[in-house]
C-alpha cells in the first residue's frame, strides 16, 4: 500500500526553513518525494496567485462570453424567472468581485422602516390595551 503524503505538513516544514532531508526524516517519506511535493506546491501556489490577481478580469470575460452565447431565440424561450435570476446573479457577482456592496439597501431600509412603524403601532395599541385592562383609563 502506498504511503499517504501529508502535503500540508511538508509545506509547513519547508516554510519553517527545514531542508528536504529534515522534512523527509520528520514525515517518513523519501527526500526526493519531498522535492517533488514542494515543486508541485510551488507551481500550484503561483497559479493561485496569478488567478487571484486576475479574478475580476476572468469573471468579467466569462460573463461576456456567456452573455454573447445567448441568442435572441434563447431569451425568448426563457421565462421571466429565469431571466431575472440570471441577471441578478451576474450583477451580484460582478459587484462582489469588484468589492462593491451586494446588498439591496433600499429593501433593507424598507424592512427596518416597516418594523419601526409596527413597533410604534404596537406601543400605541399597548397603551390602549393597558387602559382597557385597568378599567378603561378612569
């Protein structure tokens, strides 16, 4: 049975400045394997860094390609729910990646406003109820 390699441990030891030989002794894997793991990890880390720096551009390009691939016939076949959902997701993701707010502040404001009105109405109603409970306010 092949020994499972704990890549996270190998990388952590390398980041602490340990040599491939020391890492091999600590993990029980051959030092050549340590070198292979670290080389593979280094490539993955570089790819991730490149992707992270390019995420907004990549997603905008993907949005453009998806939008351009949708024909007028496709749009006609879609129901209103599909169209609005697709549009909302695309806008939301673009704003999220660009570091802009994705919350609909007007809806949130409306909810808070309604809650305040409801609470104020209940407080007024509560005063009337109290009056009725203690004999009608006499």
